C-alpha cells in the first residue's frame, strides 16, 4: 500500500521511482515526497513528468513558494516556472504560486525578482488571451497580485508592453465588455496610466469604438479607470488637443457620492468636480456627466433616480467660475426636459398597466 505524503520518507527512492511510473500516482507525485527533505534529485524525478502529456501542472505550484523548497537552486526553480508556462493550465498554476509567494510581503520588497516578474507577466498575458472563465474571481486575485508586483518595479519593459497588448486584444475580442479579470486590468491602468490611456485611443475605428465602450460601460462593478488618479487623468488630457477627449475620459470617473441629507443622499464627487474645473471646455465634460444621470439598472421610477443626480449637477449653476455656471445651466435645462419626458413615459406606462385590469 502506498503511504500518504506525511509518511512518504518510507517509500525511498525506488518506491518513488515506481510511483513516477504509475499513471494514477503521477499527478500527486510531488506530495508523495518527504516535504522536509525534498532534494534536487526529487525535483528531477517530478519535473520529468512535465514532458508527459497527461501531467497536471497544479502539483508543482508549492515548489515555487513554500519554504520547504526554498533551499533548491534558484535557477532550477526558474526552469520549473518556465516549463509550467508551456503547459496547458500552467499559467494558472504559475500565477497562483507567485501570488502565494507575495502573500504577506512588503509591497516595497521585490519578493519575486526580475525573472519571476517577467514570467508572471507572460503567464498573465497567456491566461487572459486564453479566454479562461473566472466566475469566482480567484484567478483574477492571483493575477492582480502578480501584476501589481511586476508593474511596481523597473525592468521587463517588453513584457509589460506585451501585457498591455494582451489587455486590449482581449477588450477588442469581447467588444469592449469585460466580465472577468477586472481587478488586474484596473491595477494595470492605475500603475501604467499613460500607456493604458494611449492604447484606449489608438487603433482602427472599430477598435476605438470598442475601447470607448469599455471605458464607459465595460466593467461590471465600476469604471476600468477607477484606479487612475484624477491628477494623472488631467495631466494626460492636457497633453491632447481635442476638447472631446475630456468628455470621453470623464465617462470613466467616479461621478456620484452618497451622503446623509437631501436629494436622496447624492452629490457630485470631489474627483468629478476637480476634473471639470481643469477642463478647457466645461460644457463638454458636463454633458458627459449628464449622460450618466440615467441609471443602467433601477427599481421603481427611473425619473426618481435621475432627479437627485440632476439636482447635484444643477448646484454647479452657482459655481464661482462663470463658464462652469453657464455650462451647468445649459446641461440642467437638458436634464429637466429628459426627466419630464421620462415621467410622462412612466405615467403613460402606468395608465396602460391599470387599463389591463379594468
């Protein structure tokens, strides 16, 4: 009878060699070795299985991050990581292992080193382009941890560019709607704001349309630009000529804040106001804000949801800068008409509903 991993030292080299030949034991071979005395010869025995078609890479993950294996030569561990990257599902295993290696570490400490960071970027790009689903978000968690570390240190410029390329290839393929790996993408935007924003506005007309949709509505929980500071957004826009750029970028800003008070607890965020005040043509930005007054989902009356948001914009009619106050009056007039139209539609819909039961 084969013993468990805890009693594996009794297997001996001959027994472990036999396990390596057994089809039902090959995918648990690492765990059959003594954890406190795992040698380079043991690594050779296990790594040889990666050349077998049916070998699952998951069992190799602990070797890359657990302290029990830290004594192994670093070059051999890098060799294992490179090999995992070539295997099906190896990217998942590598990213999970690297995220575990980073767990609890000081973000200012380069816990991975340049070579593992490079492989982490490659693994992330491969996983993203592989169209893997991530319903629970665990892969996104691992990917975001590794990406955050990889982008926080200098070097690996080619791999960083490849990673950004992979993001926008994924966006284009998904027609701008991203439902997985959101945290990793947001973190990339926050740490590489200029490269990220540049890529949004590059490409063919079709790509441009999909990428703008991604900025406006592509994320499930929040805007993909959420981790880019408003200072960076303003600085990037100031380097571009068309005022319309400000309106497009503003669609990715967190617009509303909640508070206890009137208007249903809604006010315009300080970030949104700061961006507006920096814009060369405030009306362009305010119209972009107004486009987001109508909710994408709601219960009850949509007009009732729109009204406190419109009221928040209307407060800007008292702004100390006349061009902003004037633009706010124009946009507020527009919103008043839209809300009146929505209330009329709701009344008609209610009347038709009541008539069905008469």
